[in-house]
């Protein structure tokens, strides 16, 4: 995932991040074709930072999901064909570090209702596999939080969701099978 916004402004670090736009090209050069843009730092540079990040990823040929420049873009799930299989990649964040969303569609906030509706839409659009990426959990805590456990249980009950993959804690969290589906709580 793309952890921090990319804008032409000088780079900044914790607690409000900004990275140079050349990062998009570097991501592509390392072999990545798609990325989540829904971490907790998505709105560090507000909507213009998100818009710039999306523009730089587009220029580099990196497909992306999780944050958006418009409501119309939010409605279209990212579906890629991987070795002949149509795979939907959906991305969400548990929070935005207290920064309010400029628009309801700016970044996907993690809620079972929203994720389940998006997974259903992706299936109706032809996805054979639906991978949900979640930026969630408590930093430096190796066990899943109550929020993670509850959401994982809800999501894995759906026939529309194939697997859940998460990150954010900055330490490994367990991989479990819940309702018969793989849940990677934290990479």
C-alpha cells in the first residue's frame, strides 16, 4: 500500500507525512501494478494530497483503490485479471488520524456494511475473487484488536469475500482461518 501522500511539496515526516512524487515511478519500477491508497495517513495533505497521489500513480501506471478523486471513481471497484482470474482488490482504513473526510468518497473507512456492499458490487461486476485490504489494528500490538476480530468475523461470513489482508500495527499479527477464510491480521 501507499502509506503516505505524494505531492510536489517538500517531504515531511511524522506526524503529518508527504513524499516526493517520484515514489510512484519507483513503485512501478520495483514491479508493483496495483496499490492501496487507504492507510491512516491518506489525508495528511488533505484532499489535494490524495488527488496528487492518485494523479502520480496514474502517470506511473499503478492501479489503485481505497481513496478517490471523485464519487464516480469511488463507485468503480478495482478488478484485475491475474493469470486468467478476475480479482477485485478493495481497500479501507480504520481511521484517518482525526482528520475529517473532505468528501464522503475521499477515502474508504472500514465498516462491515460498506465493505460487504462493495464486495457484492465487485462480484456483480464479474470478480471471481475478492480480496479485502484493511489498514487496521493498534500499533506495536501483536494481537488483533476487538475491532479487527469483530470485522473479520463479519466479513468472512460473506460468500462475496475470498480473503482479508491487513497491515498497520508495525509488528506481525496472526494469520487465522475464520469462517473457513484466510485472514492476515497484520503483515
